[in-house]
């Protein structure tokens, strides 16, 4: 069983380059963490909505990553966010196909 961490945040419209810089920085950081499997980023530039989903081997790995990365994300985006980011953890179900 694996886990996924969903992070969403809002920026002013037109901040795609800033968001991509944050994405690149955090993807590199997460790749070195225990249990990391993958990460994808989602952009709705017109509305300023951004999200990422990272995939982890275990719940403990995802939680440990959150403890170190959440404060770094808040620091990196200080003054740029329209509201506080949301962080949610989900158990991943792999469909039997």
C-alpha cells in the first residue's frame, strides 16, 4: 500500500514562472527523501490555482517528508500566496485491471 500527498495553493494570476521554480526546487528536494516514488504538478494559470501530488512508499515516509517540506514551502512562498496551502494525505488504491 502506498500513499499520496496532495498540496494545493493559490497565487495571483500570471505567477506560472514563480510556481514552476517552486516545483523544480521541491521536486529535487523530495527525490532524495526516503520512500519517494514520484511527483506531478498541476497548473490552472488563469485562476492561479496550483497543486502537486507526491507518491510515497509508506504513510510514515509521507509524514516524515511533510514535517520537513511544509515549513520550507511556506517559507519559499511567503508573501506570494493568496491563502494558506492545504496539505492532505491519501491512501492509494491501485485498480485491478
